[in-house]
């Protein structure tokens, strides 16, 4: 096999005008002429020469565009030589089989192109969806992608739960819950797509359909768990066979992604539970910090409720609260439990624990809020905290909440180097440091919780703040 290298698209086009080639490999992002323009020009000169794209950053748009412009395969960098070899072999074999499509092998060509289109689109879908871990974001992205892929204005995605189709994401206004009847029931039973014509009843809102509606089932383990509703095409044309095929393929791929995500979440929630019990048992061995993380989480949730945080944020507190001091496993016990004053080095060692903690949970990519909470729970509202010295609202809200809960619990528990402070004194201390160490809104919210109540105004206390400064 002879191989020629062109410096850029323009040079390649010049050569294509003179010589004939069996196969072309190209990138998309290139100087002088980008890959899509290159594809368009190739089609003009030599429409039956297969082109494979090799690219480092395949986006969904790139893949769809490249396929529309006639690319026949999509190889994502980094690739190995074997992958290139098999692609080249396959494309050459297909070229021999298809030859010139005018020779009457139209059906075969159509079949092959469909399959290639499938590969390219799917590859770009996985690379886009693989970056998302949050189901809600995945659902939103699915709806967006289908809308662009089939050029349809109205796309909705619903999950079947408790005899209802619950709409999780949609490009249009739509009811949140749809009873399982008529077409939706048929889809669940037949497990295949359904095409409703203009004039039929729209199962989502019972109105009369103004254009065709394509319903695609999403299947895991042989069961339909969700439905994609696609309607109102931009070109007002009916869905073509190819489009239906593409939507079905997309449905299959997305089902797999959601299934993987569920497994991934299950795996990590098990892991988190293990971490949590590990922390509980470490804390249990030290009577001073016994159940510290559990109590801190409880107080932080109380504050979150007063502040009206949503369930997702409360869940982050639930996970992150238990794990907030996980970085202390990287700090020596002799330092952690030392009686008496700490040296500067020892203090520095303790102050590393938020950073160590964040690095421990960093592989759990779907927990960004929890990671932030762990990293920033010792920041101070006035910017004099650690590790980054963030100030005010630059400190994530969940970390500002945890700081109050953490300090309250630290003050009211006995430590090796000092006895526990009374509830009243601890509250007074929080109030005194509101606006400097703590976010005043969070302190205010804490005072309204069940735990924080019980003291309003008191000047009974002469604070011995110094004795309590060593809180970490
Ligand atoms: Fe801490």
C-alpha cells in the first residue's frame, strides 16, 4: 500500500485533482482548511472515495456534520495502530463491494452507510455523555441531542415510574406526569418504536397532533423504562426511514449509558457507605471525636432546612458532612490528639486535611458539591481561613454551612486539651464571630434550628475565646 501525506486540506485537494486514491484519512480541526470544508470539496472531486475522520475532540456536532458531509468512519484519538488498520481494511473492502453505487448495489450501500453513520454518531454520543454523571444533566443533554439529530423542535424524555410516564426533560412545555395509556402502553408491550400521524391524539397532552410524533422506547434488561417523544420537525417533512433508524440507535446507546450510570452510582454509593462506616469506626475509637461527623451532618442539615435548600443540596451535605474530615486520616494521631500547644509545623500538618480529603474523594467525579464542601470547610467568611483563603460568597454555601455546624460541635464536645463548652457559650461564640469567621446568614439560620435555639441575648458570659481557638 502506498501512502501520501498532505500538509493541509488545500494541498490534499490539489493532489486529488491529479491522482486517484482508495482512501483518505483526515482530522477535523486543521489550519488552512477545516475537515468539514475538506469533506465537501472531496465530494465534488471524487464522491466515491471513502474518508475516515481522525480527531482528538469529537463533539456530537462534529460527528453529525461529518457524516452529513459523507465521512465514513470516526476514529478518536488516542488510537492504536490496530484500530487504524482495521478501519482501513474495512473501508477498502467496502469500497470494493460497493464500487460505484450507480452499479446497482444501492441497497448494500445504503445498509453500509447506515451502519457507518451509527458508529460515528454513537462514538460522539459516548464521549459527550461520558462526561456527565448527574442523571438530570444526562436527560437534558439527551433531549438536546435528539432535537438536533432529527431536527425536531419538540422532544421530551420521560421515565416510567409508578404507572406514570414522568417527564424528566423536554424542549417544550409539557405536563410532568402522563398516565400510561394508549400508545405509551403499546410501546411498553411491544418494545419497539411507534409513529403517530398528524391528526391522532398526542399521548403527552391529549391534544391533536399537528405533525408526526415518533416514540422511541428506552430499554434496560428487556424492559422499557423510558420513552423519547419526538415531534414537530423543522422541515415539516415526515420522519424518514433513516431518521427512525438513527433515533432507535440513539435510544439503544442512551439506555446503555443510563444503565451504566445507575451501576456506577450504586457502586459509589456502596463505596461511600463503606467510607462512612470507616469514619464512624475511626471516630468511635477516639472518645473525643466520637460521632463528630454524624452530629455535624445533623446540624448542617438543620441549617439547610431553615435556609430552604433543595433536596440535591441537602443530599450533598448528607454525603459531604460525613466525609468532611476524611483527610484527617493523613494527619498523625500524635498531632491530632496532642495535649497542649501545637508547634507551627504541627498546625500546618493539621491544616492540610481539607486538601488531603478533597484528593481522596476526587475520583468520585459525580460529587463536585461534596468535594467543594470538604475542601473549603475551614475557610473563613473574612478570607482568613484555609486552604485557599476564599472570602464571603466565594466560599461555596455548603462549606459555609458546614463551618458553623462543625465549629458548634467542636466547641460543645470535650477535647483532650480542654473541656466541652456549654451550649449557651458556644452560641455566644458563634454570634461573636458572625461576619468574621462565619457567614452571618448561616449563623442566623442556625439560631433558628432546633439545636441552635435556646439562647437569644445574654451578656452573662465573659468569653475565654483563646482557650477555644484551637478548633480544626
Ligand atoms: Fe475539619
